[in-house]
C-alpha cells in the first residue's frame, strides 16, 4: 500500500459527510422568498445541525494544503497533476449538471443557455460547484506561496496568520462601520484584502504541520474551547437572525467559511483530527478507500440528495430526516463512485 497520512484520510471522509449533511439541511430553510422554515421547530434543528459542520469546506482546503505545500515539483508538473485530478472531472460533471436536470424535467431552462453559463460560472441548481472554482484559485496561488513558505520563519508565518485572523471579522465590521481599512466606492481592495479568504487556511495547514506538535491533552485543552466558542457564536447568531429576517446574506452571515467563528471551529477540529492514527484494517481500509473517492462523492452528491430527500423526508421528523438523508446520500455516492472506479480511465470522472 502506498504511504498515506492516516489522519488526512479520516479528515476527508468526515468532511465529505459533513458537507452532505449541510446540504441535507437546505431543504428545511431555503424558500422561494428567502429563509423560510416549514415548521417552527425546523429553525432550531437547522441551526444546531448546519452550524456544527460549517468547518467542512475549510477542512478540505487544509487537507490539500497539508500535503502539497511547499511544492516538491515544478509549477508545470503541479498544474498538470491538478488538471487531471481536479479540473477534468469538474468540467465533465458541470456539463452533466447543466444537461441532465433539464432532460429529466427537474429543472426548467434551455440546455444551450445552461452550457454557455459554464464558460464563466456554474448553474444555480449546481451551486456546490462553487467550491471547485475556489479550489482552482487556491491551486493557482500555491506556486507563489511555496517559495515564501520554504524560507519564512515561524514568527513570520504566525504574523501572517494573525493578520489573516483579523480579516475574518470583516463580514461583521463592514456592514456596521461601512468603508473601513481604505475600502471605498472606487476601491474594493482594502488594506488587508490580500491577506483574506481561504488562503489563510492554506497557510494554517502548513503552520500546524511544521510548528505544532502538541500532546493530545494539550491539543484538547486548546481545540475544544475553540470549537465550543466558535460553534456557540455560529449557531446563536444564525438562530437569532433567522427569527428576524428572511434575507440570506443577513441570516447566514455567521455561516460564511472565512469568518472568525468558523475559523476557530476549523482550527480546533483540524488539531484534534491530527491525532487520529488508528490504521486497523477493519476500519482504515474502507476509510482510505472512501477518502480516495471523496472528490467524486462531492461532485455527484447533489444528483443523489434530492432523490433521498423525496424518499425519506416525508416519513420522519426533521432531525431524523436530515441525518437519514445525509447518511443515505453518502452511502449511495460511495457505492456509485466505487462502481465508476472500475471503469478504465475513471480518474477523469471522479479524480
């Protein structure tokens, strides 16, 4: 068996499952006129479940960064490998999401127009593909970051992360204070703009790998409060705002992936998961297999999710339905990807 970093396999599988549960929650609060809950209790369950898994996407970014940086090959080789692993399956599934829903009658629209949209963005009903655009952007920065990470001191890297963490307050400060840090009508690029976004998670993964080697006890003492505080703010803010407004931007503000509260949850979870080292075959063999297919699972899961919801949701209460829809979707996608992996050239389909 190839040498693998055990905890990253567990992390990918857990993160992938988290993403599917997040999307299973969407049936219970996304309405035609904004945030709408079918039943009063749905507000609580959506808050508790969805808020708990907002770190899922940043964890995916950190998993890739932990392995890749600094680059061990030339930029050309790096991009060629990423092209076959990420970009080609992304294009194939983007086309399928543009065409099949119209053919099946689940989405109205013109296929040619939906295909044209793919030249610059995803179609709305395949919104999960936003992640791939972001990931491609992260990959484009890696050859630039790589030389810096080779020579930067621990103190210098920590300073970068401190400045980045300040930027994670932007979404709360900007609406309250208006044009801050030099942002103005004629200038979108404020003073800390180039320190912001998912690039912080890229550097955080490298910093943890190179400079943090804590015992499990110390890790838990730091990580668990980070997770608890981040979750309390994330869930509490969403719950309160969901009772005040139907505007997605306002209600979901604490769910944004590059906010300080989600960053705290992400850091805490990553630090804890790094201590997972169990490689017993009965558990790790299926985990490592699913980990290899995690990108394919992410790409296809929206096709399966709606079917699972229509089948299971009417029979169960909201929290049970969310969990069952998530578990059913995850299991079905694992089976589908396993079958696809038997096809010659399957890397072009599922990475």
